[in-house]
C-alpha cells in the first residue's frame, strides 16, 4: 500500500474541518480572542494622553476619565479572556473526542493483516498521546496566532500612527526573523517526528512488559527489558532536548534582533525629542507599544516547536484515519444459512512469502457435520478456518458458504452465520452479562443469557459470584479460572446460535480435568451446527464425522478416526505419539 503524503497546509485544513463542526464555539473563541488582543494597543495608545495631560499645566476633562478607562479596558480584557479559554477548552475536548472516535471506528474495521503489521503499543500511542498532541498544539497555535497576531498588527498600527519613521526600523528586522524561523522549522519537524516514533516504541515496550511479565521473570529478562525501555526513553529525551534547544536558540536570536531595534528606536527618539519633533507622551506611547510588542513576537516565534510537534502527531493520526478498511465486496444476505461450507482448490500465499501456506485444498462440510482439522504446527490449520469469516482472502480458488463464494456475501451477514471459540477466551473488563451478550447480542434478555449459561454449564459458578450476572470479571476475566472463562465464551456462542461454529484449539490452554468438562459443553454446542474443529488433543476428535490432515498447506489425508488409524499414515502417527503407542515408545 502506498503511504499518503501530507503537507502542513493539508493537515491543518483537515484539523480546521473538525473544528468547523462546532463553528459557534470556534467563532466565539476567535471573536473573544480579537477583543482581548485589541485591548493591548488601546492601552499603549492611552499612554500619550496620560503623560501629556498629567504632566502639562493645562489639564482637560479627559485626564479625569483616564483611570476609569484603564480599569474598563482591563475588565473587558478579563471577560473576553475567560470566555475564550472556556470555549477553547470545550472545543478542544470535542475535537479530541471526534478524532479518537474516527480512529477507533477505523481500527475496528481494519483487515486482520493490519494487526500483524502494527505493534499494539504503537496503535495505542497514536490513539491516546498523538491525538492529544495534535489538538493541544493545534489550539495553542490558533490561540497564539490569532491573539498575538492581532496584537502585533494593532501595535504596529499604533507605532505607525505615532511615528512612522521610527516604525520603519521595526519593519527592517522582519525578513531576518522570517529567515530564522524558516531554518528552525526544518530541524524542529525532523526532531518532532523522531520524538513521536520513539514515544510509540516506549508505549509498545511497556505494553509487552505488562503482558509478558511472568515470562520475563521466569527467564530473568528484567535487565534486557529495562535496557530496551531505557533506550526508547533516551531517544525521547534526546529528541526533546534538540526540540527545546532549537526553539530556544531561534527565540533568542529573534529577541536579540528585537532588542537591537529597540536600541535604535531609543537613540533616534532621543534625537527627535531634542528637535521638538516628539512629545513626552508620544515617546511614552511609542516605547510602551514597542515593549509590548516583544512578548507576542516571542510567542509567535516560539510556536514553531509546537507547530512541528503537532504536524508530526497529525501525520500519524491521519495515516490511521485514511487507511483502507475491510470492504464488503458482495451483497448476498440471508437470515440464517444452512451451513454448507466448501473449499474449492484453495490456495493462499502471504505477501512476501516464497511458498504457499495453503495449496489446492478441496473440502466439503455438509450442514450439521463436524470436521476435525489436524496437523503439525505451521501446517495451515488456522489459516484455513480464517478464510470462512474472511479474516483472510484466498489467492486462488474459492471458499463457499451455502454454495455462495464468501466474497459475494455481505460481510456483516456472513459473520452473523459464524460463532467462534478460540484458545484465548477474550473476555472484557465488564460484567458477566455483557461478556455473554456481547456486540449484537447485547439486546438479549436475561432469560436467554441464563439459558445460554446453563447450556455451557456456566450457571453453577455464575450463581456463586457476588453479583451474579452483574459481577465485574476484571481484566480478561482474571477473577475466573481458565475453565470458567472458556465456559463464558461457549455461553456466548450458545447465545449467538449461529449455524457455523469454529473451535480453534478451544481447550488447549486447560488442564486435563477442565478440558474434559469443557469438552462436554462443546459437544452440546456442536449439536445441529456445521462445526470445524482444530484440536491439539486428537482424542477429542474421535466422534467427528470426519477428519482432515494438513501438512505444509496440503490436505494429505481425510476420513473418520477409524479409517485414518487403519490407513497407518500421518494421522495414525500423530495420534500414536499422543497416546504413546508408537512402537518403541514407553
């Protein structure tokens, strides 16, 4: 897939589109920013009458109102600033919410291959940290650009009005400031991208440490994992130091240029005062505006760091949002499939692989039949069953359900016909009820949920829990044993009542006693459904209607358990190893 290229203008245009969805807040924020900004040149302008009126021998009525005018000016400024910050905070929160919503909506619909290519930590970092960086930088930049831009324009206008000759000195340094900002921007952008990448690596490292903490302890990998974490942390530190130092150097140069301009202004203003071309009020007003100009210009030059950091984060965010999602290439739908599953000359080769994972597989499973799929690790078992719900697509050949190619099915309708129970139970940190009635099953009644739990033999332990169906199960159901977690998954499949059932090594993580009990539950679940079973213990497939043996992606044997044992081939060998009946084994 060709990676999209984003320009800074394009990224900010898209961010603005998110803000414009809430245009009343945006408009209020900008208007109040402009009102607050206008008070600064007005305050500078008040310096002329304040000095000239109070230090002259002939005071006018204006001088008496100047204190009230200053108080009123700052009251308006305070109110406008409060309204602006409230609206900006609310608008920023809404944009963050919308961006995260769009990202998660896309991620939930990405092809399965995406999650193989992208480490979980990097995905989490993009959804959490990068979105915050985009909006924080984006809104700070808008605030600074609008407010300080307006202040700078207003103060420059004030300076021109007071004394245009002295103001030309200020204009002379603008090209030098622009040059410094441009040079710094390129370095800041590079460091910002590196910082974002390093932060994603850091989150990935933490995620892996939490998930694999038992393995880390057993194999004594604490030091190596700590070093990997510290390497990512060190890269973030270096990038941050470079970002800040580059920004600081840029700001220092700009401020020096401004100070030089001030020095020249002071010198020439003194000359003009000597020639009576400038009053004390003019000088005070000009110098006040000149000094007030330093702070907004400093902030304007300092936003470059935030700008590049925000652009780097926006680049990551929109790469996720723009990534293609799963497409339903067909339109065939049905309320309930009969359950006929066919594989016709199926071949599949993963991108970049030299050899096919599946090669010329022909298989038909009639409605209600149970087929066992066995073979050594890497033989293509999981790949084969992943073709049915279209987690993967064939390279050639066809997979059909009810005689219709799965690529011609509406994707949602196809997956409604399938229930899956895997080795990992995949329970949520939620209630028992919501773990059984999951997704589209959420509208199920308590009676239906309890019946599904009873069929899965989960009701006895559910009734013993503190709050029954309303008991929170913890992260991945940690409050339950392995067998209990699997029964919740089986209850979920019972509740879905799909005509096609996939059991992917559903008991491989259980001990022998738990496996025997869960196996009885799955026997009930298989009844009346087309069932495809991948099992690591071949003794559980003895009652299957037939069994196929995959070896290096090819179907080398098929038949019932007794037929395959009589054949004395690969299945016989695998079964004999597990039961320790191979000649020469004790």
